[in-house]
């Protein structure tokens, strides 16, 4: 829930409609006096996400009382004021629970704080964590207080080594706020170590009181995203962190998009190269690898051999047992064949019930040997339904000067010859 404490209807309506537009999941409640505000908060503080609070209400005794009351409940507060007085601004925004102030009736100002509230809500929902690195406890506490109202869960580390351990252990840490000088490491060392050891997107922001520009620039050079010069105002700190974190969000989004695209690409590639029934390479992929091997063989003088084989009388399997049983044989047969091949051998479905194997670094002897092993393995395998089947083979070695077509034609003629000579045999 979002609470608006404001006696001017014009102002509360402007804020309410902006909030409802930007953060539609939140219920908005408006109260007009301090008394109503106190009563409402006493009862509902657990459900309040953020309070917009006017400082001058009809029953206000002392300006700022209401802020102190809200602070007791640790509720995030945005102050509504009608003047941009610096004194007021410092006095109010220095309070721990105050995130920012708004000049009433300035619509773009209202829009700005609403966006800020929306961002804080997102931080809480995404459970983004931050680590604060520095020797001085008080300095860490200043950063911590701001980061907590911004919706971060925080860790603290007093030196670089400790910081590195915590960051490596906690994957949700997306933001590192580090002093430029810390014992053990300095911020520059820590940054470069983090960049080397953490692959996930990480925003690193440095804090320094030193006016040493060179050191700060070195810090950026080693991979920091930003640095903040002391003394800084809460407004500056918040806006720098917010801007830096936007980079993180965009990086994560971009990485996710790249991942999806490369997954899609791999899927498309697989589809383009694979025979859908047998999951073997298809003819298209085989031809690519065939050309590659011809090139390799020509430049490295390494031999290769191809085996073309075709199931005998496959048509009768379809005729006698049905097309589905024919399909089953086409899926089952490659499993037998693969047990006789090495990792680097290329095995593809050439078409129909015809298969092709390319054996890199193999002469005719290995080609014939493998073909014989496969022939034998098929012959003795007991297929479901059809029991025994056989296949015929043509084996041919690549000769210098061969084109893919020429070599295949030779293998095909040999396969034809094997069929002519009685099937279930090898010709080479
Ligand atoms: P041969 O011993 O001379 O090779 O005789 P065959 O019957 O095996 O040869 P033919 O070329 O006459 O028949 C091949 C059959 O394979 C014809 C075709 O319907 C069938 N076929 C081709 N692709 C598939 C497929 O994906 N699934 C099934 N079930 N059958 C297929
Ligand atoms: Mg056949
Ligand atoms: Mg055939």
C-alpha cells in the first residue's frame, strides 16, 4: 500500500493518479491530518510500502514531527514541500528514512519520485543484493542506510579479500560499493580481481574522499562503472547508483536475449543438418562434411574411404509389416551400425533405406573391414516383427582428383554390383 499524507486535494490527486498509473498493483490511501496519519500508520504500518508526507498539515505543531513519527516505523518516505529551501532540504533529506522530497504541483517532480518508488519496488522484488567495502564503519553505515531504503539487501566487508569471498559466495550480489582505499587490497586491485573472477554482470562503484583524479580514473580503467566523490549528498548517491544499476539491468537483459538467440540458432542448425526419422546427419550435412574431407585429404595427403549401403528388399518389409515397422527398422539399424564406428566417422542417411559412412584417415582395408563388421552385425541382429534383414555395400577410397560426385558414383556402382551378385555382400 502507498500512503499519501496531504491536506491539499489538488496535490494528493496529482500524486495518486501518477502512482496508480505507474504502480497499478498498489492500493493508495490518502489522509489529510497528522492525527489521521498517526492512527492509520499505527494500524497498517506492516502493509505500507512508501509514504508521501506533507510537512504542513492543519494540525501540525512542529514541522518535521510527522517525519520523526514515520521514522519510528522505518517506513520509506518522500517529503512533499512547497519550497526548495536548502535548509529545509538538508534538514529533511538527512533523516534516515527519507528518500527524497517533491516540490508540490510540479508534475515532472512527482513523476520522478514515482519512478524512484517503482525502482525500489523492483529492487525488493528482484532481491538484488549489494556489498559495501571499506575500513571505516561509519562510512559503511551511511552507504548501507541509503542502500536499504533503496530496496537492496546489504553485506559489509572491511577488506578486499573478505569482499571477494562474499561476492563469490552470493550470486545475488549485483552491486559493489567500495572505498578506493581499503586494507588488504585497494579498490583498484579489488576491481580488477573481481573482473577476472566474476563472470556475471556486476556493478562496481567507488567512493573516495581523495581529490586524486588519477587514482579515480585508474579505477574506471580497471573496470569500475562509476565513482562518487566525498562529500556526497544522498540525492547524488541515489541517482548515481540508480543510473549505474540501469546498466546492470540492461546487461542482464541483453545477455538473456543473446542466449535465446544462440539457442534458437543451434536448434535451427540441428534441424537443418539432421534427418528427422533417424536423427542421423542428412544428405545436406553429409555433403558439407564430404567436401571438407576432400579438401583436407588433398592438402594433408590423408586418405579417406566411403561406404554406401542399402537395406535389401526393404520394400517387402513395408509391404508385409506396414510402413511403421519399416520406420522402426530404419531407426533401429543405425544403432547397430554406430557400435562399429569411431567418434570421428561420419554417418548419414543418404535417402530412403540407403546410408553413407565416411571414414576419415582410412584406406580401403579399413573401409572393407568396417563394412564387413556392419554387414555381419546386421545379418545376425534380431529385429522385432521382421526378424532378420540384410544389407548390401559398396566401398570406395578417395583418389586424388576425385570430386564428391565421382567418388559417390563409384560407390553406387559397387553397391549396384553387390545387389546384382546376390545381396548381403560387399563390393570394393
Ligand atoms: P533392393 O534390395 O534392391 O534395395 O530392394 P528394395 O525393396 O530395398 O529397394 P526399393 O528401392 O525397390 O524400395 C525401397 C523402399 O523403401 C521404397 C520406399 O517406399 C521405402 N522407403 C523409403 N523411405 C522410407 C521411409 O522413410 N520409411 C519407410 N517405411 N519406407 C521407406
Ligand atoms: Mg533397398
Ligand atoms: Mg534403395
